[in-house]
């Protein structure tokens, strides 16, 4: 999975997060989603002391690791370096 965009809205006590990803075809996406939400919730609470009230994850694409490497190999974009 590659994260290609992140947006965060913050208030005085809470935060909302939107992310765009490329899903790995061979992964249980609901399990990955739950793990990511928990990690983001913990990180936001620890780093800035806010409560996560909303988390949206949008899939820009779904592909295998091999398809991803074929499509993005050699690209110089920072969005694609070392992520999968």
C-alpha cells in the first residue's frame, strides 16, 4: 500500500484525517484499515494530544506488488520512493 495524499483537519480537541492509498491486491484490506486507524489514533493523541473523530481512506487503485513495481519503477517522484 502506498500513501499518495494525506489531509488533516484539526480543532481544539479533535482531528479528522483523509488519506489516499494504492491498495495491495493480495492483502486483507479491512484488517489493514483497522490497524492503520489505530496507529493514527495513537500517534495523534501522543504527538498533539487530540482525539481522532474521523478517518477516511480512499483507494486510488488496487494492484499487486509486481504491478506497482512495473508501473512506478524508475519514477523519481517522492510519493513512490520506498513505499509498498
